[in-house]
C-alpha cells in the first residue's frame, strides 16, 4: 500500500507534538506547584528507556521524525526528573 509522503509527514509531526505536549504540561504544572510527588520515577525510567530505544531505531532507519521526537522527549523527561529530584529533596527538608 502506497502512502503519500505529505500524509506521513503530517502524521509524524502530529504524533511528535502530541507526545511532547504532555511533557511540557507536566513541567509547567510542576514548576507552578513546586511538586512532582505524584510522578512515578519508575514510570519515567521505563518511558525514558523506551524513548532511547525508539531513538536508536530512528537512527538506524534514518527517520528524522522519530529521531527528533525522541531527542526532545528525552530532554523533557530529564527536565522532569531533575525537577522531581529537586522538589522531593525540598519536601524532605
């Protein structure tokens, strides 16, 4: 089945925007409340591992959308993990 390259581009960009928007919202909410206690470290670790594997896959198949989305996702997850570490430390006092 032949798929139009423009449609694939729109699909890839839309998927990337949807995935990354969730992380941006989490960062914004965490910054406002100074709390990320409800964010599971294990969830973040598993999602990060998945993003790293997707990044490797994207590099192998040379897909700029997979690469870009996962590089951005890893960066945003690192921000969330860093914020979580800082805010959790402040809670413990």
